[in-house]
C-alpha cells in the first residue's frame, strides 16, 4: 500500500529580507491494513502536518484518507479510508519470539516504486536509535532488509506472511542497517487508538490481558477484571474471550475492532471459555459515564506518565533482570509533573512502586489507591534505564495539592 501526502511549507525570509512564497511539498510512505473497514497503521512522521493524504491500494484504487489518531512517542498513526468494500487484513504476528538470523521481508513504497519487496535477516533486537534531540526510538528490530525513503510505515513480515514489525528508519550512510517497530508495540498502540472508549465514547467494562497460549503459541485474551456492562453480561475474571460475533479473538486489537460498529445499546454475542467450557453471553454496550476518568487519564493526572505494557522479554534480556515478570514502558513524561521531578524519563521501564510490581495499568491504579490510604511520601520508584536499574523518589503530594486546588 502506498501513501502520498502534500504539506505546505510556510514562506521564509530570503537573504535580502524579502518573504518567499509558501511551497507545497509532496511526501510518500507506506501502511498496513488492520481492519477490513479501512483502518490503516503507518508512521506518525508520514502523516504529521500534511495538507492532503491519499492511499493507493494494491488493486490500483486510490482513496482519500483521514487521520484518526497519532502517538508521536512511538511514531505510529492510525488513518482511515472508505474503500466501499471489505479490505484484506494483514495477519498479526508477534515480535516476542523473533530470533536473530530469522528471515524477514519488507514491503513498501520505496522511492515511490509501489509494492517493493525486499528480504533480509533480523540483525539484532531491542535497539535504541537516536534520530535527533527530539526523537529517540526504543526496542527496535534491526534488519539488513533494504529499506528506502517511502518504506516508512510499511510491513515487516516473517516467512509465514505475518506482521512482525512496521518499518520506520534507516541508518544514513550505512548499508544493510534498517529498523522496524516491533509488532507487539504496534498492536498495543493500535488497540488504544481503536478502543471504543476513544472512538465512540462507549464502554464495555471489560479489562483484559494478552497471554501467549501454551499450546498454539498464539496470543489469547484473558479477562482480568469486569465492571458495568461486562459484569451485567455475566463475564467473569479469568474468562478467555474466544469470539465476538463471527470474529475470532486473539488479542485486544481484535476485541476492540469487533465492537467498533456498535453504539450505546448495541449488543454483541460474546463467547468465552470458562473452566474448559464455552459460554455464550450477550454484551450490551453503554455510554461512557460522564465524568469517568480512565486509568490512563488518572495516572497522567496524578503522576504525569503515559505508559504501555512491556513484554517480559524486553526486560529479561538485560543482565540480572531474568527474574522479573515485566513492567511498564514510559512513553511520555509531563513537564514539571511528579514523575519528571522524580527523574523518570521517556524510554525508562517502570518496574515497581514501593513494594508492588507494575505489570499493567491496573497495578499502578491499585498502588495509587493504597498510597492514598497509607502515607507513602515519597514513594520509591524502581526503573530500568539503558539496562541498569535505578531507585528514584517520587512525591505524590504535588499531585494531591494540584487536585485540591482544582476542586477549590
């Protein structure tokens, strides 16, 4: 798939003080179809600040595209086209079991040559690449597959044709050094972007976790906590979600996109496996309660952190970290927030707060609630940075005072 764009560069002063005319600049990139209704993942830098956006599919058809969401820290963006027909969706693989030396295939719009295919090997995993003072990529896949301008946002596939990464950058002046965002990161970010809470302001009340299946090796979606609509439907913690309607569910992205067509009051047929037995349930979506603050919003307000779940292998690859079960990747730190004052930085892995692990957002929310009950000030924060563990001190009083002032 090829993405073409046009942006306007504002006029600049010339050497003699005159103002030059604004110029229109064309750009190009690639993308990956995540949903048959035309939702496409690409790089944020491909679509950022563009005036027009157009997508050309493999069948030759061309479509105007709309930006849906962007996540600049990971350089990912979600766009949408209206193709008037169901589109083929790329099979979603996992980057967690990639091996150095494994064959991979890059697909993209290299130098404007549509649907260019190159192949290579996985050269390294977990690379940190500093692009400039404002942008650093973490945990990238390094390959020697030829990637050129125009490949950005395109698919990196394994030999089974499954998405294992999204191509993002090359090393200028080098040969055979290219980088891709891991598929597990892409899936997590896309799940948030396509969540019904964000897209439709509706609520299913189901909190879940992706777990690698013991027999198939494929991800499966396991319910961690239920509330509201899910609780009314009879969903229980520990249930494994198998299907929504006719769609087989393996991960959170599957689940969220299965509900996108529904609005408040809409019903979805949900099949779960509970203690080895399949149960059929009817889930009725509801409007997101007014004033509802999501866990992610609460953590941002109180700590100044945007987090995403880190896979265990991302942390266990560092020396002396093999005993850890995971953590949270720090995707953004708000200036002057408690987190920033404590010294937490973008790219850190948050391993724990006080005596508790931080494996997911629910853990962080629980810890903040416990800290409200019993004074923990400052709170000891355990982070992993550049392979080394650090203990930092975070003061919650700053956030508490700000909240109190707002209430006044």
